[in-house]
């Protein structure tokens, strides 16, 4: 059971990390696409809007992670037969 819990915890962390990497790479590719596709003036305006959204996503992601993350002291993964207090 401990191995399963440890594996699920690791996969959860990996999934969140890959999601954040994907979000950043998506925005970077959007920035580059704007410079390739549109004129300089349009690209600057659109990139500013995209940058605002990226900052918004990062701030909310950090806030949610801080609110919902559990410390190692708050969780139990080994003492499954313990009597409730």
C-alpha cells in the first residue's frame, strides 16, 4: 500500500509539472507565432495581452498550489492500522 501511495504522489507531482511546462511552452509558441504572422505593431499588442494572461495564470497557479498543497506532516501513508484519536 505504501508503494502505491508513494507512486501516486509522484505521478501527481509529475503531471502538475508537465502541465505547467505545457502552459509556458504554449504561450512561448504563441508569442513567436505573432511575430511571424503579423506586423510589428499588431505583434506587440497581442504579445502584451498574451503576457498579461501568462502572468495571470502563473499567479493563480502559485496561489492555488499554496492553498491546496499538503505538507508531509499533515498526511499519513504508513500507519493504516492506527486507531482514530
